[in-house]
C-alpha cells in the first residue's frame, strides 16, 4: 500500500499512555512506526488527551506518558529520524478538533464500533470524549497534513471516519487536507491471552513488553491455547491456537511448531515455554534500553519537548490556512 504514496508524504500515528505497552501494540503498530521512519517524514504522538477519556489520575498520566516515551524509543524510534512528542504539548490540535466538529454529523460518531461497545459496556461512565474521540483523531493526523497512518486493524473504522471528515471539510472550504491512509503490519490484529478478544489494555488480556521477566512468563503460561485439545496426546488445531500463531513473529520455524502441535509431537505447555523464552530473548535489548531511559527522566522530557517545538512551524502554517478558509481571521 505504501508503494503508491509519494516518498515525501508525512506519516503520523498516535498511541495512548493508558497502560503498559503490549505485544499487540508492537506487532500491530510500533514495528511499522520504526520501519516507516526512514521512508517518510514521520511524526509519532503520545496521545494523552485521548487517554483522559479513561485515565483520571494525574500522577498516573504523567508516569505513563514517560513510560510510553521510553517504550517507543527502546523499541526503535530514533529522535534523529522521526519526531516524537506529547499531544497536549501542541494544544492547537484541540482548536482544529472543534472546527472539525462543525462539519461532522453526530450520527457518524454514534455509529463507530468503539463508541457502541463503550455505550454497551459502561453506560454509566460514558463521557463526551468517548463520542468525539474520532474527531480529535482526525485533527491529530491532518494538523500535520499526514497521509500515511500506521495502525492496527482495530483503528480501520476510525481512519475511515477521519477520511470522511477530511472530505466534508475539503468540500465545504476547498481542498485543504490529504485523505489519510491506514498502513498495516503483517499482524494487523493480535489476539489476547484469552485467545478470543483483541489484545487490549482495557480488556486486561495483554502480554506486556517491559514487565518483569517472571510476570511475562506467568502470563504466557496462563494463555488459553487450543480448547479442542483435551489430552496431551490428542492431535492439535494450531490454526485455533494463539500461542502457535504468535510463534510466527518470534522465530523462523513456525511451520515446524505448527506441525508439532498438529501431530501431538509437542504439547501446549512446551509451545508456551518456548514462546516465553523466545519473546524474552527477542525483547532483551529493548528491555535493557527501556531501563536505561527510565533512569533518565530529564532526557526523556527533553526529547518530547524538542519534538513538540520542532512541529510548531507546521502547525502554525496549517492553522493559519484553516482559519483563513473558515473566515476566522
Ligand atoms: N491487539 C492489537 N493488534 C494489533 N494492533 C493493535 N493495537 C492495539 N492493540 C492491538 C494498535 O496499537 C496502537 C496503539 O493503540 P492504543 O493506544 O489504542 O492501545 P490499546 O492497547 O488498544 O489501548 P486500550 O486502552 O486497550 O484501548 P481500547 O480498549 O480502545 O482498544 C494502535 O495503532 C492500535 O491499532
């Protein structure tokens, strides 16, 4: 998909500081953030305004924002090759969001799958931000006139809505913004430890990347595998086993592991133990970098501030154009 885009296109993506980074975030999105930083002018954002819809403790917000910055840098973002910043450090995005709300029919927002899910699951805790979230997301992306957006498949409906908002704005006020395109990795939806739902912080079915080793091992050993396989000697169904599926990304002998499960040569416990070993080995260098970065909070803060400063000219230009087109100045 990215091959059809001009090399100078801007790339943008955001991640919520709403909890610990998990392998779904890494396999579904962060791997692409890293890969695309050399290909496009890349901007990555820790979206604290978005996280406020679920995180209401100021100290937790500050701590998680730093942890997210350390995690992204440890996993391969390089401030010399991309811009990393915190959403609230460029608050102009909230002005653009308001302007976008005036071209966005409420029905579009009420129809988004995430909003419908939140409305069903937490009817007594349904703040307005949960409804308006996709408008802020559209503003996040196009404030920088970005057209490439690396995300997981769960963001597909939001991205489509961003495109509709951009079309609505462009058709009312004249061609201003490019339509953003989602870019997916080879793991667009990573299932959680339950083997059924999408891995997600809010569901609590995650394998965290930077947790203590014994916690990661325990989490993997507790994963749901092939529910049709009752005895160790029963032939397995590797296509139904999330543990087997995850081996695809942490080794080069996936076919062998698949065959082992299918023929009952290996048991679920063996496959889980191996996954824990490989995953810890895979992330060992990142985990070391993460610990170093977390020991230097002033350095992290400086990287984030520098990122926000670097974006000011782009933001000023976009907002001047938008205000003029809408008759505000
Ligand atoms: N399971 C996943 N598979 C593939 N990609 C995923 N992403 C998240 N989970 C998966 C992608 O990671 C980026 C950051 O997403 P996020 O900040 O929304 O993280 P989250 O873990 O999805 O957060 P929450 O708190 O659990 O939110 P909800 O409950 O709304 O899902 C995105 O690009 C996302 O697609």
